């Protein structure tokens, strides 16, 4: 099982530290997009966390199941109204199985990058394909690697700077690796956490999808179907299960 970077200490403050992402103007377009794809009313969230998307999606009548590694994040989900409608499997979303098939599987908020090797990311696509109904879709929201925004000759760039919180991404270009270093004050105590990621380009994700028997159906820069261009900083991509995966 991969390391759980979302243990008690992170789960305790997760909702508060991501409060901006719970705003209706952020959540509603995501939920609308997923509702439109859920042709049989079922959805599987990989890395469901505390239910930021799963709970409002379930409120729209979709039967949502989630997979997550972190017991601490799931405990936070379970404490929220409406959580009893959502099934959860504790496990690694690259390999865990749920004995159901879904019309849509989704993985938001850069969480594909939590799988830190190419093999794990490929396995995730294969696992998704095994959980999709024919014609079902896999949706990923992930940043475009920010390499062109690194200062010349540098491998570190800040992503958050405020009086109470600092964050820096440290890139390892040779391995497509990235460590996000977070520093914050908690009741007068200085806290820090560093999480490893593997950044991944849209074209590499398309190839992983193809290996798993899926093909690109849509790619946007946002959930309201804004065009994806050379300047886009993130993408929302939809691959459709079209075939059985190749056997060799
Ligand atoms: C950034 S949070 C996102 C939570 C939620 N999807 C949201 O949008 O707020 C990432 C979640 O993915 C989970 N996670 C990371 N890697 C995982 C893995 N390999 N298998 C299962 N869950 C994983 C973490 O435990 C955490 O709950």
C-alpha cells in the first residue's frame, strides 16, 4: 500500500485549508459536468477524501462510491450529513476493486499525481477501465506541468505565500518528480509536510488511456468547458471506454 500522506494531522485541517474550493462557483460546475456523464446514475470517485465533490453529487441523485487510502479523511467524510448514502472502499485507487460497474469514474484536484511512478499511473487507468460500463467515462482534473513557469535555471517555485502559510514545489525534471513542501502555523506551532507527486503531461495520459482501452473524448481547461490552449494551467479530460485493453 502506498504511504498515506493524508493522516490525522492533514485530515484535521483539510477542509479549512481548502475552504475556497468548497465555494458553489467551484463545486457546481464540477457536479454539473459529472451528472451529465453519469448515464446510469452511478459514479466512482478515486481519492474521495472528505467528500467535497461526492456529497453534492450524491445530493443530485447520483449513487456515488469512493476509494481512498486515508482512514482519517474518510472519518471526516463520515461525520458529514448525507455521508451514509456514499459507499467507501479503503485502499489504493490504482489497484483496489469495487464489485460494481460505473458510468463515470473521476479523479479531481491533481490526485493522479499522488501516484508517484508511471507504472502506478498506468495501473490506475487499467483499474478504472475495469470499473467502467461500456461507453462509460473517466474524468481527470489535473494541472499542466508548470515547467515553463520555473525561473530560468531553477527547480523550485512558490505556490502559496501568505502570513500563515507557505508552499513550494520542488521539481526533479529527470524523474518527472515533484515534492510539494507545505509550511503553516497551527495554534502557535510551526507545522510542515512534504508530499511527493509525479507530474504528467496530457499526451502521456492519453497514451495510458489508450493502453487501457479508452480514448480521448473531450479536453477542456475548466469544468465549464473553457477551451484548452497552450496557456492553460490545468485540464479537465474525459476518456471513454471504447474497447478491451490490448493484450500485448
Ligand atoms: C487532495 S485530496 C482530494 C480529496 C477530494 N477528491 C477533493 O477534491 O477534495 C487527495 C485524496 O486522495 C487520497 N489518495 C491519495 N493517493 C491515493 C491512492 N493511491 N489511493 C487512494 N487514495 C489516495 C488521499 O488520501 C486524499 O484523501
